[in-house]
């Protein structure tokens, strides 16, 4: 049975409390490439991802679109409009088939008012978003494209379990993103991404495998990214 109990943000609620909130929400399935929310639309509900993946794209002042992040199972989005009644600040599109719980603004606000644990989880989520936005805006303002690429590869990666070579913990991006998507994440061109990734492979920092992109030496990649702040 589909229930909000499956989401970490509601983990502190009882089954009865979740069931009451469930009854006030609706569910919808989105196919790949379907638009879930559009930039500047006036809706104010909050969406929770039961399964699947969605892509959040923000529009820069000059009109260019940049991929902000991909959200997967257990994540939620749309809370800004639910909080301040403003128009949507980003476009959200399904990357894979996704099952979404739709919570009306009034329900979301009441849940946050009644349950401090939920409010705290929402605040942690917002704090994480602000930190990421601040970090990326600084990179867009001060770093060259190749240094933004290095930083983004590290940000997208996770530890590769059981892969330690000469005392270095490898990291992996899986599945491997297409180069045009990486370019959209760092506001650059695919040709630049392709050239710089080939150079990372030549230096034995990056390796393409069936399982994804493996960062063989994360420390060295981190140093290369940091050099951008002083060049």
C-alpha cells in the first residue's frame, strides 16, 4: 500500500498519523520526459518521490537553463511555493518512470505546524539546498569551465565500495551521465566536457567502465578543482 510512511521526512510519525495525512494526498505516475512542474507556474503543492528519478532545471537570468540536481526515491520538491505562495522557481521533469505523491499546500503547512520532527527535516532539506546553491553560484562566478567540471564530478560521485588502490578510496558516478547533461550542469559546452574528461583519463584520474565513471584518484581531482580558485 502506498503511504507517506515510506519517506524519511515522515519517519517520526505514527502509522495512524501517516494514514490521516495519506487520505488528504493523491498519487500520480509520470513517464520519462513528462513535465511534472514548470518554471513560473502558480501551483503550490509539494511532491514526494516514491520511486523513479526527476531532474530539476533552473533558469538563469540570461535565459540559459542549468541542471540543478536529480532527485530520486525518498526525496521531495515544491516546498518553496508551498511556503511562500510564489511561482515555481524551476522546471521538474521525469528522468525515469516516477511515482509521485502530491500533497496540497494546506496539508503540508498543517503537517509542519503540528509535527516539529517533520518541520526539522524540511529545514534540513532547505539548508542543504541553500548550501548547494551558494557553492554552485560561487563556482559559476569565479571558476573556469574545466574547474567547474572537476567539482561537479566529485559532487556527483559516491564511494566505490571495496575499491581502494594504494590507500586511495575510489569514487564512482553510476550510471554514467551523458556529456551533454554534465555540460548543462556546469553551464558549458559538450565539447569542453569531452576534452577535459579525455585529459583526466590520460592522467589516470578518471576511468570509464560498464558500471559508470570511476574516479581513480579523488584527492588529485579535488586539488585540480581547487586550483581554479587561485588561477
